[in-house]
């Protein structure tokens, strides 16, 4: 029995968080950056380097351009999927010696993202894209539930999603490295 691409993607991201020991998905962009600009999470997920955890699954042809927030792949069932990958942290983790820890004295408020899920979700519906499945993948790191709810707005509300014919999968877990925050993955598609 084949597993749906949505579950494969969420399982792969959770496995990636375990695989990237000491920093998890939270610190991947920093760890894999060359001097200068940080690679996008979409670029890291599509790379054939150390973040290769999604490739052995039934997701094939994973692609992204450097600097792009989009990732494309084909699922075993023949579906072609294009996801906009959004990566957001409301926490600040610093490297102290050989470990990464939550900076509890960090007083600077996180920057407001240049996107709003409540306005992105309706854009998933309506336009014909042939066989291409369009979606949004949010990877969020937060210390307090209200921070996550502020990012999500109504975008995880079943009535809101039904209005636009959008489906939703999500998964949350406590940080495996005891840094005092949680990771949430929200996948929305049509």
C-alpha cells in the first residue's frame, strides 16, 4: 500500500529534525550556509547533500532554485506538486560552545513576515493548473502557542479551509534538543 505524499513529506521533515542532531530543522539554514546569504529552506530540502532525507521516499524529482521559496516534486501516484515553503521562528537560538540554546534574554521582537497565511490560502483555489497540485508548507518554531496562532490566523480553521476547497495536515513536536520551543509543520494544498 502506498503512502500519500503529504504523510511522506511530514514524516521526512520530522526525520530530518532528528537527523540534524544538535540543531534540528531550526538551525539547518545557518549550518549549511556558505559565507554570506542563507539558503532558503526549500533549497536545502531539495539539495542532494546532507539534507537528503526526502529523496529515499516516494517523492521524486525534488527541485528548487537557490533563493526560491518553492519546491517541486512528483509523488509515486503521478501527482506533480509545487509547494511554497515558509520558514518562521518566533524564538532566537544561539550557539553556546558546542550546543544551541534558546536565548531567553533576547528582547528584540521577531520581524513581521512578508506573507500572511490568511491571504495565501485563498490563492490556492480557483485557478486551473491542470495536474499540478499547489500548496503551502509552513515550518514554524515557537515558544508560546499564541505565537503560532498569530502566524496561522484562520488558515487552520476547517470552515475557512472548506470555503476555498483547501486540505490541511499538521504536526507539532517539542524541540528534541531541549531548547525550550516547539516545531510545527502545517501543509495546505488544493
